[in-house]
C-alpha cells in the first residue's frame, strides 16, 4: 500500500482538454473515488495513472517513486475494468493465476496465492468453473481477484459495477469496501453513481470538464459543496434566485426575507440560494415560525414508499421540491392547491449564479 500524488497532470486528445492541471494527494490505504458526469475525464485520469495513456505534462508518484514514464506493467497497480475483462477460455483459477505466471512465480506459490485471494472474494468453491458458468457479479469478483493477486500497491477500478443489476451493485459495492478495508489497499475508484461514491469512499473527488471541482470526505461534499456544480450533481437541490435588500438576502421576485445577511465583501449580483428537498417541508396553513416560507401552488405529488416528493410553483415563479414523510392530508390535495414550502435559512447555501459558481461562505 502506498500514497498517490498527482501534480499538474494535463492530458489532451487533439484539441480536447481531457485533464486540465489535475493535482491530487491520495492517502495510503484510503478509498478515493473519482465522480462526475460522462465525459468529465475520470476514466482518462484513471488510465493515465495506470499507464495506458501518456500525459502531455505533469507528474504521478506512487509512494516516493515517480511513475509517469514507467511502462504500465511495471507501475505496481492492479486494474479492474467495467466489462470484467476475464479471459473466456481460462478457468477461474487460470484467470487469477495469469499475472503470477507472467511474473514467473513458482507453481506452489501460485496455488497458495490464488486460493487465498479467491477466498477473500468468496469464490473458493468456483476454482474450476469457466467464466460462462458464472454470473456477472461472480465474473467481476474474478476480475477483482486477478487485480489483487499480484499484491499491487494501488488498486484502480473503472466503473466495476455498472454492468450489474441494482441489488447486486449494492452487495458487491459493500464487499469491495470490506475487502479494501481488510487489505488496507489504496484504491482509486471511478463511478458516475453518486450514491455509490458517498457510501464507499473516504474521499470523493468531483470532476467536470477535466477540472477538479471539489475533493473532500463524502459528508463535506454533501453538506458543504464547494460550488454550484457540486451542489447540483451530488444529491438534489432547489436553486432559488436571491436579491439583497439593505444587507439582507431576500428571495428574488417575491421579496420574501430569508433572515440572513449578505456575506461581507461579496457582490450582490447573480446569486442563488440552494436548499435540499429533504430540508424542505410543506404545510397547507400558517408557516412554521422562524422559517423561510415560500407560498406556492401544488404541481405534483409522488408517493415513493418511505417518503413522498412534492413539487410546486413558488410565488416567485420558480419550481421547488420537498421530500418528506408521507402525509395523507397533503396527498389528498389536488394540483393547483395553495401550499407553503418552508425551510430553515441556516440550511441554505449561497452560490454565484453560474454553472460552477463558487460557494459564498
Ligand atoms: P464516461 O463516464 O462516459 O466514461 P469519463 O468521465 O470517463 O466519461 P473520459 O472518457 O475520460 O470521460 O473522456 C474525457 C474527454 O475526453 C471527453 O470529452 C471525451 O470525449 C474525450 N476523449 C476520451 N477519449 C478520447 C479519445 N481517444 N480521443 C478523443 N477524445 C477522447
């Protein structure tokens, strides 16, 4: 196990800037996730660390060793791919043994190490099966065993769960995290699934347009998104335009006071407030004291079992959503009914109103 440091890494495909001056420090033994929408550069970053792509400039260290010019097979990394990449004509044993044979490990040691790693991924009873006799989840565990058996310093995983169905994803995701923690192996994991990222990671790095938007522990990413893009991409958010009145922040077009002041030194133009739907409540009658209250017309209610989602059109002309415990009185309302969306101003975040507008503290 080792730390990974990336310094001002830059990668272009022709004129497309896939990675724009990426700098990161990944702690030894941590589970570090690259999260972002399609095309943000996460696979390019992972494959550049693996040595499958050459960077245009920048440095990559595993531990103390600079590896940016080391060939892929000498980088001491194990890679797990989205499509399993198991050899179809080789048994589970031979698939896992492959990397050890290439490294000319003795056959006794190969048997021992393969058996031990197959136990770790809970495939000890499947040693002689062929890949076509395995489920997708089992094939991916072969992929994981194959990456782990060479004792890499760093494990790289490129959307390893995306070909599996929802329930299996959750199960295997937990298994991967358990194995990673038991072995203490530094892991860099690529996904576009935010729940997977929040649930498994020590650190989440949100990328967009080849640029790191924020790298932080999951709770901080969720509770204190660094910019509007992160606030929008990770979890849901209502974005409400705000104005200033004196020093106070008011909802735009309605003048409803939020009770908070404009942060000192910030320009007053082009600011949005973000409030999470689960921090927003709906009432039919008088608003709760001490809360920001936005009168609205009900647009739609969806009941989703444990909770319900209420959508409305605020008096200020903006859409707003709340997610709350099911309430039969509210569920009986017809579209167009008068309701109030209520939330605490302390739960609001303020951002500059652009796609990646920064958070105002
Ligand atoms: P996805 O989740 O869809 O795999 P990603 O975040 O992993 O996306 P990358 O595959 O790293 O994104 O791509 C980053 C950018 O580089 C995109 O704009 C993509 O179109 C571009 N790109 C990737 N590979 C190539 C290539 N071989 N030639 C040209 N452009 C490429």
